[in-house]
């Protein structure tokens, strides 16, 4: 790597990189932050060689070739607070949230004037992008009269299905999702965004920059709420497939890296993956791959493969040696996706830290 003076200010698990202003674009390292979702400490084989049964060769290789940080502590082990802290460098309890997560259709957690790693990198001449799960709130263009038409429709005892959607719902969704959505990543220091806000919540569609890609007109089918897949019903595209989300994020990340490398533009890519958090929507090639009879374990393997594809892109583009890669998870394993079953089969998602069966 070229001679650089880097000051890395560690904030939870990622850093802000401050560079001297006299460096050329070619001398500035690219920065890639890969953020897994609900990945257990012990799900990564190199962290848990004795009690881990899930192969993670690509993450293991990254660990072997780099520096590992194994002693980290957080006062809130859930999605939104850790994302806020990583992006801003501030304690999460300094926000309005204080505990829990940003809820469905709630406003931004990061104040508009707050500096983020995206804004900091952008000020130093970087191309910045977020690709993946945001879960930090948006200023959704929802009129008071339309709010009730976003709520779960149907009875409380039976989850609604597509035929419960009325013309009034579709008209409200057309009004909402045909407008720009303010308060997202492109207003918080990033040049571009592609992803799903929360993959197991509505709206079930991709968002690019400040627009949904398509107007939701239906609801997910009943099968999408079985076996730890989606958890909240709401507006969805007609052809939405939960399994398509992770490959789409991989493809966008690969394209972003290739384009930036070709154009010789230094970049900061924040890649918050949607996995192995629910929905446990495993693609066919990975179903049963773990041998643990666990969709979660299979999804960990698929996630590792995505990491491998992204790292391979850096090498193929000739920028692997000039890219700072940070890999981490927003928090640990979520016991509700099958802790007892995994531990019974000899895999301990929290590794040497504790058994989850008694939590």
C-alpha cells in the first residue's frame, strides 16, 4: 500500500479515516465496510474452531490476512443503535431512541446535520455508497389520511393475504410510493443508495437513492411468514421474492466496485448485508449446504459466499492491496431462529462466550 498517514478512530467496530489533503486520488485507499446482520460470534469458524460447525472460508481468510478485534462491548445488541454508532461515531443512547430499534415508517435517527463516515469520506474526495439494509429511518411521504392504509390489513388472528388489499389501499400506496423519500442515506453523507430498508418488513421492494423501484400493489403470501421469513405484513411488489434480496445486493456491490476501479475513483462502500438476519430466505444452491438442518446455518454459508464474491471483485479489479476492508456484525446471534436446535447438533452460535439455550 502507498505510504499513507491514516488515523483510524474506532467506533464500536468500524472507523473514520482521516487523510491528509495532499494525496492524489490514486494514493487514497478504498474503504469497504461489510456489515453482517445478526451473525453470531461463533458462527465464524475462525472464532469458534471447537464448537462451530458452519464453514466460513472467505471470512476466515479475511481474518487470517488481516487484524482481528475480539473484545468488543455494546450496551445495546440490536440493529439500529449499532448502525447509528458505526456511521456517526457517537454513543447510541445520545439519540431519541435510547433503547430498542427504529420502528416501521419512523423518521430518521441520524440528524440531518450530523457528520457520518460517508460525509467525512466525501469531504476527502471519495465516492460514497450504501448498499443494503438501512434501518435508520426515513421521512416517508405519508399523509395522515393514508397512514391507516399502511397498517396491517385483515384480522389480528389471521395474517392478511393479497386478496385483503382494496382499491383504497392501492390508491394510498400509489400516492406514497410515487414520491421521493427524504431523510435516507443520500441525505446523510452518501452519494448513492440501493437496498431494502428492513428486509423482513414492508415495503417489500428495493429503494434506489430516494425512490422505490416500482409501486407496491399487493401483500406477501402466507408462505412468506413461515419459518422465520418475513415478520410484518405490508405493501409489496407483485413479484417480490425474499430470496432475491441478498444476490441483488452482491451484484450492486460488485458493479459499484468495478465501476469505481475502472474510473480510478477512491470509494467508501458501506455494505450492510441483510443476512443472516431474518428473513431466512436461502437460495436453492445453499439449502441444506450446512448439513445442520437449519436455514439459518445455510444462510450463514450463503452470506460467506457473498463476502467471497465481493473480495474476489477487489482482486479482479486490481485494487485488493489498496482497499481497507472492515468486516463485522451489528450484533450477535438471535436465539429465536433456532438456538436449541443448533446447539443440539453441536454448533454454538456464540462460540466460547455462552450457551444460548438458557437465555
